[in-house]
């Protein structure tokens, strides 16, 4: 009972507080004559919450209104409710006083001189308050303003339209008369060419991990790419493709500048997102001239760093283009090797094979990327090169990319780095090759969200996240492979971590793959082909299958498309077991493989000169809900390589 009484009492108190906070406020205008001035204030009234009242200061004959008590010189003043509450005195009244003086006490206004030359820039928002000395309000005028600028409410503002010089005349007029004209020199600078065109960049986020030994590593993971287009008049548009989806932004002009540094904030047509840009127009190629950040809306919980660069290759004849034209352009193959695989579900579906890709670098700085991840999922798209300073003699080429996959729920992204190296090969010909590697601390990040991550409940027992390392180099269909490869090069397949279970009634036997019969076959490097092979044969005396062909018992095939460097083929994975009668049996599972050749890496000890994957079918059943088990049809992935065996 006491608790109920206390609650009811609090409700009454809160209601009383609310009524007090929301009560009407009396707004009273008071005329204050000085030195014989005359005038009156009209419009006094009670203002209700959410409303406003208008006070008007009207001078008498021979008098002039100067200002309200807070310095506001506007004769007709709108007082909103919140302002009235803030001005309420102890008596609960908001009092506004207006001062009136004789016209004879008023002096002609004076426009405050503006020192030096006023500078602006085409396409950059401009704002300049006009200062003046006057006891009363004035009317300001400005003649011959640069195009795009206007004078309103005492401020010269707008976005300059063209580079020009102008002499602007400023005057101020009050009831006493007009001021002496003041001449101000304006100079509108052209928008630098470095602030015009298309900028390409990418966003990263920090991925901080602690190893078992307590070491902390920080990787910069690519979470999206963006392009910004800046016109000659400063109009901006941007498109972002990130793990948060696609968002487009725009702005009518650059918002501000500090010397040669420009700043802007772009907004989408709808939504709460914002994109901030900072551009250093003094920086040339081989730098990230533009920094970018996104906030609000879908980006509210992000903390990303963005950098962009104007396409150096689009500036024909530039030093950057000339320096790299002979060493960067061309076609490249690369492998994507597992660096760290993390299965996110009980299906333990993290691939063990190697993805692969190709990159075609073109004269305009565009790159056509294509390939397959180790689960057989294809990726492709066009991206733009980014240059950074490598050393005093050469620049390094970055290839940032972000491809949304798996219906937008997953992705593959990263930054590849490319740099020229002089190679001396056995033919005594000097080649300028471009090697592709993973850039610095930005591994290729592969995110697979699972079978149906949006289902309720989510079906993601097969999900995984992988960090991949890129290794690749220049490739040409005109290459002679026997120039790069030794005669000992072999095609090999990793052992599959996938047992086979034979069942018949109550009898069951689980066996591992016959690893000795997996491909380990010497390649004919002049033809890039494998010798034919024969399957194991049954030996009745031993009641077992034995190797009948020691060269290629897996019957592996290898077909190279020389124009692309992509190889494909198949081989058998064998499982030998005893059936319920004790008879020896052999199960052959046909496995398809594919990958790319990496001939330049054949000259580098310890590196594979070809890489790819093969897949085997498997099934995982999630019985978390016994009434609704979920079946996952999986393609387990394992690696294939071309390499020189250790002696």
C-alpha cells in the first residue's frame, strides 16, 4: 500500500514538473528612450510551447531605433518559445528592451576596410562578413562581385564560377546617410587541375590479433572501394562499394580550403550517411592526395580509414606514366595461398586449396582481375592502379580491390603490390618482370557467410574467414616454359582430409585416401603435359589392389590454356577397403583440379611455379534441431601445385 502511495505521489510530482516546464511565457517589449529619443514596441504577448511572438521596434518622429539589449539591430524580431524561456526573469516574464535615440545623435556608417587582396577559388565555398560601424542597422551594397558571389544578411558568400580579378565597391546606408565607398580587391583563383578528375581509393579497418605467444599483430583489411569525381566547377560525386553495401554521395562544391588543401562533406540523396574528403592539391602522383572517411547511417559503427589517388596513367605524357609504361603493362598470373583459415561453424569447411587469378594491366591504369577462390567461386572486375613511392628510383603499383560475393553477404578483398625486378634467365635475355605480392599488412581477406546466413535460424555451419597471401608474376603466351622450368618439375596434389566410409547393413569401415597414389607426376615442360597412366590392379593372391603404373597411377590429366596461363584437369582419389565378406575393394573418386602456372617463380627457390585446387564432395548434417536437421552439400577443397622436388 505504501509503495502504491509513493508511486502515485511521484506521478503527481512528475506531472506538476511537466506542467511547469511547459507553461506559457509572457513576452514583453519595452521601449528605452535615450537623450530624448522616442519610440514604441508592439507585439507583446503570451507565447505557448512550440510557438513564437514578433516584437516590432518603431521609432518616433525624429528618432531612430538602435538595438535590443543583446545587440540585435533588427527592428522586427521573432522570439521563439525556447528563447523566451531562456530570457525569463524572476517574475516569470521575458523582457526585451529596445533603445531609441534622436536622429541627430546618429552618425553616417563606416564600412570596415578589408586589408589586402581577398582571395577565393573556383568551386570552393566562399564566405566573407562585411564589417561596419553604426549605432543602427544598415543596408549594405556590393557592386561588381565575382561571378557566383552575392551579398546577403551582411555576408558575401557563394561558390565562385570562374577565375577572375574584380574591384568590388562596398557601401553602408543608415537613416543618417550613406557611407564613403570602400574598394576591395578580389582575386578568384582557378581550381587546380590536381583537384579535377576521378580519384580512386579504398577503405581499410584495423584487424588486431594476439598470437598464442602474446604477440600483437595489426592488419589493415580492405572493407571497400570508392571513386570520387570532381568537376572543374567544384561539383563532387562519389560512389562507395563496401561491406555495408553501395552508397552514392554528392556535394555542390568544396566546402572549405586552407591554402592548397580542400575539404568537403558529401551527402546521399537520402539517408543519414556522410562522406568527408580532404584533398592536398600540392601532392603529385605517388601519393594518396585524398583522405576520406564515412560516418552515420549504415556507417555509424565503422572506424575506417580511406585514401584515394588521381589516376596517374590518365595523365598522358606524365612522368609517372613514362616511368612505368614499359615495366607494368601486361598480363600476370598469381596464386592465393592460405595464410590463416578460420572455420566459423561445426562443418569445419575452411578450404585447404589455393585460389588463383589473373591480372591484365592496361595503358589507362585499369586492371582486369579474374580468377577463382579455392571453393570454385569465380570473381572478376575492373579496378584502377594506385601508385606509391617505392624508393628513389621507382614507384610501386598497388591494385586495391573489393568484390562483393555470395549475394552481398560475403566478399573477397585486398591490395596487391607490384614492382619491377630485372631478371637474368638462362637464355641470357634481360627481362623486366613485375612480381605480384600481398601488400604490406593487407592480406587478401575472403569471407564466406555460409549456406543461408539470412535464414531463421541462420544456416551458417559451413561459414569461414580466410586470410590469403598472393604470389605471382608476369606471364606471356609466348614464353618457352622449358626456359623457366627444370626437367624435374612435378604436378602434385595434397592429401585430402576426407575419409570414406563403406556401409552395408550393420557393417561399416572407414578408410583414409590412398595417399601414395595421389598425383606426383613429372611434367613434360616443353609440352606442359602429363604422361598417361593406369589405375591400380587387383592381385588375387594378395586379395589387394596394387600399383600397376608407378608413373601416374592417379591417371591425372593436365591441360594448359597457353593464352591465359590457366590449367585444368582431373585425377582419381582412391580408397581401398574390405567389404563385409572380406573382399578387397577400390573406390575411385574423380577430382577436378584447376589453377595457374607461375613460370617466373620457378627461378625462385622455395616457391611453387603453379598453384590451384581440387574439390571432393561431402555432406554435413546439422542436427541442432533434431526435428529439422539441416543438410549442407559441401565441396571440400585441397591444394595442387607445380614445383621442383627437394633433392
